[in-house]
C-alpha cells in the first residue's frame, strides 16, 4: 500500500499535449477514478504512473519515492488492461504465475500464491485452460488475479470493465469494489463511463484536455460541478443548462418536476415547460421539451420517477418547478461555477 | 390474369448460363486446372515414368521399365554428395536465416531515423532476380578481383600483392579463392542462400511481431520480466506459427534451388564439391542427356517437399479453423 502523487505531470506527443499539468494525490488504500472522454489524457496519465510512458515534465512519487526513472517492474504496480492482455499461449495458471516467475520465487511459493489469487476470484477450476477457452468475465478475473498475485503497492485499472456486456458489468463493478476494499490497495481506475466512476470511486477526478477539471467525491461532483464541462459529463441524462443574462443556470433532470408533485420545494422557481416528446423507460419517464420562461429558450430534459403518474402529453405546456437550492450557476464566459445569483423569472410569460 | 402476370415476369428476366453458379465455377476453375495439369501434373508423371525407365536423349522411347536407374544413381558418389549437400546447405542456411531474421525484424520494428531506407536496402535482394543477384556475388567472390579479398589484404589478413616476406593471417596468399577451395565454396553457396532468403523471412517475422498486441508488450513490462524471458516465453511462442511459415518457404526455395550453385560454381570445385540435387539432375539429365538418371535424381526431393507441403496444409487448416 502506498500513496501515489503526481506533480505537474505533462506529456507531449509531437505537437499534441496529451497531459497538461496534472497534480493528483491518491491516498493510501483509496480508490481514485480518472474520468473523462476518450483522448482526454487519462490513460496517458495512468501509463506514466505505470512507467510505460516517460513524462515530458513533472514528477511521480510512489510511497514517497520518486519513480520517474524506474522501469515498471521496480515500481511495484500492477495493471489491468482494457483488452486484459492475457498471454494467449499460456494456461491461466501460467498467466497468473508469470509475474511471480520474474521474481525468481520457489515453485511451491508460486503455486501457493497462484492458488490464493485464483481462489479469491473464483477461477480455481479454470487454471488449466487457455484464455481463448474463457468467457469475457472469466478473462477479466484472470487479469485481476494476475494483477493481485504479486501483492503490488498500487493497482492501475484501465477500463477493465468496458469489454463486458452491460449485465455482467454491473456485477463486476460491485465485485471489483469489494476486492479492492478487501485488499486495501491504492487504486487508480481509468474510465469514460460516469456510472462506473460515480459508483466505484472514493473520489473522482474529471479530466479534460489533459487537465483535472474537478476532483472530489461523487456527491460533490454531482451536487456542485466546478464548471459546465463537469456538469454535462456527469449524470444520465446530464445537467440541463439554461443561459440567462451573463450566467448559465444548471439543474439536473430529476430536479425539474411538475408543480403539483414538487410542492415541498423551499424556494420554487416556476418554469413553463413545453413538452415535445415523452420517453417511457420503466422506472422513470424522460420528458424532452423547451423552457422559455427563464433566459433563452432552451431544450431540456426532465426525469420523472414512475411514482408520479400524472398524465403528461407531448405538445402541451406544463407548469414545472425547480427548487432554487438545486440550481447551479456558471459564468457565461469562463464556464466556471459562481455564487448563486438572485433573479426573478419572467412572470409575464408563465401563464401563456 | 394470373397467366399474363407470370409470362410478363418471365419476359422481364430470363435466367441465362451466367446465373448458373455450377457453370461459372467450372469456367473459372479451368485456367487454374489447365495450368496445374500441364505445368505440374504432366512433368511430374513424366519424371516418375522416366525414373523407372532407361530413356536418354538419344533413345527417348519409353519401352523398358526398370529400377536399375535408381541403383546407378544411388551408387554414384556425386549423387551422394549432392544429396548430403542439399541437406547441409538447407539446414545451415535456414538456421542462420531464422536467427538473423529475428534480430533484423526486432531492429526494424523499432523507431529510428532512416528506418525506411534501411528496410528498403534489406528487402532489396528479394526484388532482385536470383540469377542476377548471384552473378553479383560471383564478382564479389572472384578469385583475383574480389573486393572482399582486397579489403582483407588492406586489413593485413591476406598478403599484399608484390610484398615480400609478409604472412597473411587468414591465409598465406594474396587471395582467398572463395569458389576455388571446397570448404570456402560451400561456405559461399550457403552465404548466398542466406542472403537471398533473409529478406522474405525478415518481412514475415516483422509481420508476426507487429501482430502481437501492444497491450501484451505493456503487460510484460509491468509484470517485470527481462528481455530474454520476454523473448523466450512470450514473443517466440506467439511468433511460432509465422516462423514456421517462414521456415517452410525457406526450405522449399533452398532445397529446390539450382541457380546459386550453377552460377557460382557449376557444382565445383572438382569433383562436384558443391553439387546439389537440382544442379546434378540438370547436368546429368539435360547436359549429359541421361533423362532417366536426371529424373531419378530429382525425385529424391519429393519426400522432403511432400513433408513440407503437408505441414503447410496443416498450418493453413489450423488458421482456418481458429
């Protein structure tokens, strides 16, 4: 177990700055997620920590030791790749044993450790198989077992769940998180899937353009996004943004509800919501439409839980309410979060 | 009503022989079949018939069948020499090619300045007709004007022309006589065989190397094994199928080749030190006119080529299945 720290980490590929000054500290035993769209520099950051890529500038510390010039094997890190990168010609046993063999351990020792790791991921019965004889989920477990077996200081997981089908992914997410708690190993997890990030991370760093846009607990990121990028990257569907004068108002789809069911709002802001389409998704209803009583007319989404059985039809305008304390405010030019701005909506437009 | 409708559609489209996949299949296979039958099948059958007969250029009538020809061929020391040379040249050159191709391919898949140019030069021999390339080597290995000898002389490894009392380190002479001495002649033949097979093998191995996923390479790095273990336990096993292909091609080309020997040494220096099956069969069967002995000689390539062909088919099938 170890603290991982990066200071002013930069990586330049030709003319492109893939990583542009990333400062992160991953606490001991912490599960930190790097979340961002593809090409944002999150994988490059991880590869630099693993030692697979040399930083152009900046330092990396693992357990207090500067590791910039150390090869991957000397950093005591283990990595799980998106493709799992199992050795196709080796049995599961040999795949898991491979990193141990490099450490020149005794045969008995290796066997004991492989069986321990295999037992942990319930793949003890697969040890004699080759990777191609395994399902996606089984391969992923083998990759995890191979990472665990050396008892590394740091786990680096590069989208390890993205090759699993949706059903398996939810299960694997839960399991992975449990293993990590059990082992208590400092973990860096890279993903572009905000559900994974929110569900698993102790803290999440949202990355864009090679920089950390915001670092915080999933709740912090969701409740108080630092800028409009974070606001629109999290949540499904993401936060609605409505421009008004010099600022941008943000509210999550589940925070805009029909006035009839949102009567407990402390400080209600009424909005005229012209519904253009209704989507039934079982557990909730998504209403797509336009609000034009606040700021510029803007397309937004409202997510209504299935508990609300109110009849809402496309083509009609309804009185919807957002609690003012659920609003986020962003500066129109810098896109950064700002303090709440007092305003009144256009009462003239509402009764239309 | 119905009948008019049917006749109308029939008029609109009348299927012709061009829509018949059976006829098309036969038509399209005919060129290949004719090629194989005329240029492979017929000569092959004739070689077998000739080998079991006593035909010569002077008496080409297939009227007597005998196994005497084989007896005579087998008892000929020149044939025995050619047969063992065939194996020696093939095994030594292909072993060297495998090692060198691996090293070259590993180097050429790295990034460095001028990589394109180096690749181009290394692949060039493959684009050269063998006969022309070998003539180039013939000049390089010339008994008097060899530039290799010139280099050796200037390095003090050979005696300088006209300098008295000097002793050459490699040889106490002004020239190596590459193609004039039995050992050196065999070495030269093997060298040229390596030179000509290396480019193709390198390309094949390079293709194999680039097909190994970068993730696997990264995993090896993170797993912390050294380069020797990486090569032996990961790279080599993953390359094995494609190395097999390179090796089989190399065996076929080298085992059946007569150009290199014919151009460099004509089988010499006497007595037939560098003769191989193909050149010996040519000298016996065509130049001396003993068709039956030539055919019998050539048939000794068959078991090896058959074996190679079978392994090839197995590899092809396996890659089709998986």
